[in-house]
C-alpha cells in the first residue's frame, strides 16, 4: 500500500491508521492535509512534500506537529510513499 499513515477527524471521532514499511528504508513522502476553516464548507488541501527521503518515524513526527498546528480544523491527513506509488503506477507522472 502506498499510504503509510492516515488520520481522520470526522464528526468528533478521531482515528489514525498506520502501515509501517517492514524495513527502515527512507522514501519520498507527500503529506496531504484536508483542513476546514471555521464557517466554510469546502476543504482546503495543503500538500507538504518531503525535501529529502524520510523514515516512517520522521513522517509520524511531522504528522503529529501538523495535527497540533491545525487542531480540530484538520479533517484528514494522509502520508503517501511516492516512491512506491511511482513504482507501481504512473498516476503522479507529468
């Protein structure tokens, strides 16, 4: 699976799932945050690409910081392993 971490915050119910890679390899990560500002219906999509290959633990730590930063306005956060996505599909190719 290309997603390594998913956090959801819907109707007051928070859930987090993780799919840790079996090794300690580094990968190119893309964190996508879906934030709903107070009083607005539409979600704002914020993308945070890694500037260097990261470990799973580094991604979890960064995701934790984003959860603190956005608080209850963060509705969903997904950490993607772009190396795996690009190896298995061409969805991210330009």
